[in-house]
C-alpha cells in the first residue's frame, strides 16, 4: 500500500450552494468527513493543495491523514466533484476509516514477466480488457495493484482473474464468475501475406497491360509501312 499523504483543513459552518460558491471564490474547497459511526464534519481545504493531490491519481486508493484544528482523522476520498470546464476540484467526500473499515476499491492490474512468455517469442499480442479490478478489502490495507505472472501463457490463451495473485485480505467484488482480464492473439501475418499477394497481382496486371500496349504499337507501325 502507498504511503499516506497529509492535508490540513479548517472547520466550516455554512452549508449549501451559496456558502460553497463563496468559499471557492476564496480559493478554498468545501469537503465533508463522514463514517465510522460518528457525526459528519464539514471542512474546507486549500484549493491548490487539493488539486495537486487529486492530479497525482492516488486519492481513491491512498489514506489521508487529515488535520482539522487539534484533531487528526484518518480518511479516504470516496467522491470528488470537478468543475465542468476547468476540471478543478469543487468538493470532496472523505470516509473516516479505522483498522476495521472494509471498502470496495478499484485496483490496477499489472501483467508481469511478459518477456519470458512463450507468446512473446512468437510475437503474440496481449489484448487487455480489464486495466482495473474492483476489490473488497480493509481501508488500511489497500493494495497498490494485483499482478498476473505471464511467463506460462501462450497464443490463444485467456488471462483470468483467477490467474492473478490476490493480496492477503482482499477478494473480488464480482465473485460469481472468473473475469477475463486479457486475451492473447496471434500476430497479423496472414493480413500481411494477403496484402503482399494483392500487390503482386496488381503488379502482374500492370505488366500485362504494358506488354499489350507495346504489341499494339508495333502492329500499328507495321500497318503504316
């Protein structure tokens, strides 16, 4: 799991769209902390810092140590609202977590050891259908990724979720079927051969036309004599 990041927030009293717009004019982002059986807390965050953390791409899978006044909260971003034009952060929902909190989260799939795979030697093509998989795990133990060892795969094989190494304490949210993560197809040699054959036929046809044209010219010259 990635190292936690930290942010500092302030308590806010006003709620509603009008109060939120006023905060954004002051370069602040309204947010809320909820969950873990406690009352929600409305807060504000610095706009610059909020956008920076969001653009790092880790907010939904990395815990945040959020300091609000004298209190510290361990939270995970569950929803981020963006400006429709500027694509900047407008609001954040944080889930308060504890070692007992379990959540569903999207985790990247990494395909490793491709260089040792039989299909690589045969120039096979890996067609990825799932770049992420939704897992159910403890909020304090979110895996960075799940890995699939590709060293034994051949052309024509399908890579299933059951082929992945599942992190300890995590399980797929979809567990009623074995999800296909990727397929491995043959190289496109047939298409290349067909293209070359077509080019050859066109060349032969052009040569034939040229020969017929030359023969016609010779006959015409003979007739004039």
